[in-house]
C-alpha cells in the first residue's frame, strides 16, 4: 500500500502512515490531470510551430496566407 510521510513538530523526522483509498484515488487523478495538461501544452506548441512553418513556406512561395498564419507573423 502507498504511504504518506507526515511531519509534525512532535515528530520532525516524520511518521509513515498508509494512504486511504480516497487519497490514492485523488493522487492518481491529480497525476493524470498533470500529464494531460503537459500533453495538451506540447500539442499546442507543436501546432503553433507547424503554423509558423506553413506561413514561412507560403511566403517564400508567394502564396496567400490564412488569417491564422498571418497572425503568427504579426505579433
């Protein structure tokens, strides 16, 4: 079972106690939310980089830009 280290002024070195099912569930949910947020941020950064690359390629080729592509250039 998963343990928690609880430190108090009476026990500065801490005491190991078992986590409840609710605490384990909360920890797992929090971890998954963090992973989902990291994945979402990475996807957004990749989409922005792809949009910039597309805008640059179209500028070089003399093609018309979409509004989103133009917005990446005009900061």
